[in-house]
C-alpha cells in the first residue's frame, strides 16, 4: 500500500519536469498522510496541465457526504476499472502524483520498522492517481487516490503492494482525458523496475502523522 508520501521538490523543478506552468509555492512535506492535501498534476478543462492540492482519500461524486473512507486513499490496480468508487474517475479523471519518496513498514518481532523508499535517480516519481469532484449545496470537495499494484522485488520484503510508478513515456497517456479505454490504460498499472528504487530504515518518528522535517528521512545508524 502507500500511506505516507514525501513531496519536497521545488516548484520550478516540478514545472520543468512535468511540463507545467510556473508553480508559485510548494511547501516541502516529509510525511504526508491520508486526509491531508497532496499536490497532484491533472489536465484542466482548457487542456493544459495544472498543479492543484487535493484531499488524499477519494470521495466519489455519488457519495451522500464528503467524509473520506480511510480505505479510499489507495485503489487496487486489478479492480480500479470496475469498482464503483473508482471506475468513472479511472476513465475520465486521472492524475499524476509526484513523490520524492514514500514510507513502508516491516514487522520485526513485536514492532514495525519504517523504511524510506526513494528514486535512485533523484527525480520525483510519478504515481498513477485518480481524482474526483464532490459537490452538494455549494460545498465542493476535490480528492484523490493513489493506484497500487503488486510489489516488485525491492518492495516485496516490506509489503505485498506498492504504488504504480509510471514510466516517463507513459505519463502523457495516463493524463490524456480523451483516452477512456481500460484495455489501453490497464497495462500501465504494473510494478516499476526494482532498480528504480532505493530503500533504507528510518526512525520511528515517522509513525506519527504530525511529524515533519528532513530528519524523518535520515538513515538509521548501521
């Protein structure tokens, strides 16, 4: 799964990497958790890419209320095209969620040891995401989820699932709102190559959603 994110790349670098208009401000986040605002890239109505902050945890448009079920912060790749919560967003409202890393936990005896997972090339990942707009009586909630797939060889010792990290060549197709065919989109939702990831153990301060700062990523002494 993916329950904590790192987003620390500066706005000007994100704009260059993802072909975005200028981004005024990006607040570095070392421990983003579900229900918090997360930065995503989507295609606006006018056809250009835009950077927006959406609530992490997808609220379907048909939901009677805007509360987020904790289970909707991830969407399983195998069922995302058919599950009522996600199927309309899968066809029409896909997004990229840049991440400089994420955290996963491995059970060691009676405790859980957190690990940081980051790109080997130091360029932000592009997670496959979906977004949705919920609106009732003038209240609007825009939210998102991260698509997850089976773990590759690097992540498997920690967890059996991992975020879909798109190949750079596939990002434009994933964002294209005119592409609605699951037969074309579904093959993108596969584990990335293990060599794209590096993993190291970190301190347990990351266990607390309120914790922040670069020290959370610091490797434990060997």
